[in-house]
C-alpha cells in the first residue's frame, strides 16, 4: 500500500532565537517510479524549512528514488523566525504543509500526507 510516513506531525517547537525542530518523511513501500514530495511553510514569518545541510527557505522538495532507498527517512529542519518578538508569550502555532506529491506511480500521486503543526516560541 502506497503511503508516506511523516514523523512526528505535531509537538514541534521552534523559537524566535533560531531554535530548530526536525521531522522525517519516508515512503512505506518502494515506488514503481520516483516520488517528489513538496514541503512548504505556510507562515514564513514564524518558520522556514530546509534539509539538514541546506539553507532555510519557504519550501523545498524531497525526492525519493524508485528503489529501496525510498524507505530511508529524509529529515526536514524547521527553523524558527524572529517576528514581532515578545508579542505572543505562548508562541504562535503555524503549519508546515507536507504535500503536493508528484509521481508517475499512481499509488503515490494520489496521496495527501499529514501536515506538521509547530509552535514558534516568542522571547521578550
């Protein structure tokens, strides 16, 4: 059965002091064709995304080959952004969209993976 495994989908915390959090994405089965998964921050004032060795941006694409390596989780780093420092002591909840799966593998092309919910903590 074609499906994405996103771990965790909630409980992530970042901060306006540039603290980061991570989550992973993997495929549950080896796809027939390559699979691309778009990752997008829906609030770039609170958090940006990157791969561990990359530069933070509003979005990125994870690519999974049509082989056993597709089962290896890929890590995404969510980096907190400084915006309106100290205005929301409990932090601001924002979403990182895991979706827009692109593949000629019809099983994976139809998937809408779970999004990530994160909280960007404010510091006075």
